C-alpha cells in the first residue's frame, strides 16, 4: 500500500508546537471527549444504585485513568503504546458487562474481574496478526451493533427516570420524558449545524441545557454535595477486588473486540497523521497501542475505574486542526489527571438527573449501533456472512428481549449468557470460525 503524505498536517507527529497553540489544540480535544469519558461511570453508578460520593469518585477516577492511559499511548514505553496522538477514555462497550458484574458482587467483582480480563487484550496485542483472521470486520461490526442495541435499553430506562423513579412511582412521567426529549432535540439541532465547533460541542450543550432546565424545575439538590472535600486522592483497590467467571467471559469478549477496534483507530490515526500504515514501524505501533489498551485498563481497575479504549473521535480532531503532534497529548493527559484530582466537574455531573443523561445517551447508543452497521456494510456481504449475522443477532437479541429463556439453565451458565452482547459475540466468533473451517474442507 503506497500512501501519500498528508499535506494538511500543520504540526507532524514529533513537532513541538508553541505553548499557546499546544494548549488550544489540547482544549479542543478535551471538548470532544470529556463528556464521553464521564458518561459510562455515570450510567454504571446509576444502574447499580451507588451513592453520590461513590459516583463522583468513580467519575473522577475515570478522568484520572484516562489521563494516565493517554500519556502512555502518546509517550510509548518500549513495546507499550502507539507513540501517536491517541486519546484514551472510558469505553461504552463495557457498560453492559460491567453492570452485570456489579449486580453479582458490587465494585469488588467489577474491578477484580476487569483486571483479570484486561490481559486478554494484552495477549491479542502480541498476537494481533492471528486474531485478525478470526475476528473479522463483520464479526466486529456485529458485536458493535449489539453493544449499541442492547445499551439502548439502559438509555430508555434513564429517560424514564431510572431506578429512583421506579421506586417512587414517577417512572415515565411527563416531566421526565419531556426533559429527556429536550436534551435529545438540542443535541440533534446543534449536531446538524454547519459550524464545526457547535457540532463537536453538541452533547455538552445539550447536557448543559437539560441541567439548567432540571435545576429550574427543582430536580437537583445541591445540598447533597455538602460534604465535598475539593480533592480526591487516587486510592488503589479502594473497594477491594473479587472475581466472577461469568463476568470474566463477558468482559473478555469485549476486550477481544476492543483490540480489533483499536487496530482500526490506530490505522486511521496513522493515515491522518501522515505516518505509514504498513511495515515494521506501523506493526510496532499497532501492537503497542493494543497492548497499552489492555495494560491501561488494568491500571484503571486498580484505581477504581472502568476499562479504557482509544477514542476514534479524536482522529477527526487531528484532521480538523492539522495538529498531529503527540506532545499535545501530554497536555491532554495532564488536564485529564488534574480534572480527576480536583473533581468539581465530576461532582456537578454526578448530580445530573437521569432523564438529562438519558436524553444524551439514548442518542449516543443509537450512534454506536449505527457505527456497527457501517462496519458491516463496508464489507462484501455474501451468503456466509448473512448466516453469521442471522445467528448472532437472533441469539444475542433473544436473551435481551426474553431473558426468562435462560431460567431453566444452571445459574452459572445463565449468568454468562444473560447479556445479549456476550451471547451474540460468542455466536459471531464461533459461527465465523465454523464457516472458515467448513470452507477449508
């Protein structure tokens, strides 16, 4: 593959832009990712009923862990890291399995199992060329689509008011639905604007509008934040560690898919940055990036946060700004760490009413499903690919729509396959392998 150098790049990978330009570029990247990093822990905490202090702490640690992970990716330490302007943040893909793990044994099972499962991605990073033969783009697209479709249920629940509203009988009230609808409409409106900054800020604007409206309606109680200390010190293993096999299998499947997604993101990043997308340099970068994905997810669990992945939206930011310098990534990492240590922002977001969050996440999860469909559509779809999709979607969605279908199975088995993402992912991988073996006969 013979790639031309990207002439739109103003500052290349190893350039050092002036300080003010570096800070400005870093702030634009932060604007694109900062809500996306905080949203998964907010959703997980609300679904598992964590209190305000725990929620705020986990959101702060998500920012802190993302800062550390971003620094590792940009700086590269030996075989760990891509050495590109790669930004990492809390991954949406893990929300379903993490919530399921939390229902089994709380934060201890979540973080202990995430630590164990993260090494699946490390191993794949070292054996990437073999994994790509099994986890094809069609398989990745199926799993990404299932992630979006299965998480829509979580978004709808938040739109109705979440667990708290179910408890007090206000779930699905007109007030909750109108607030969620307002947020969704504001995001759609600004995302449709021609101004690129407004498009990139659409989710932030929608959440701010919803937050202000909710406050005027008396839905936010700032007195609950009275014990705010102003500083969070990262405490390894704050909630203990435990392990669950069913959660491990579910999380491992997502780590496999995340590794393949990281491969695509690093390829796109290299291309946009004017760097090679084949050869030894590229192979080292993509392997190091995937290994870093796994190791930084392990570190995130140590510091009481959730698995990380490379954020694809920042590739668009590189193309928009023309700044591919990895030194900008050092500043992004520093800002994320500081936001995590001084959690005023995370505390404010932790008080956000669920309908506000639901209006935004419903749209986000829909775009995740759409991204999966686009991955599938980019491939040549023949009879065999249709068969793999049919098996995967039918089995994956069946356990989401009719969870009682597993009631006759042993508890351990039912726990593993209760997630549509897990069931559909396993079906996609196994059916794809079976067809490949059949074709070789």
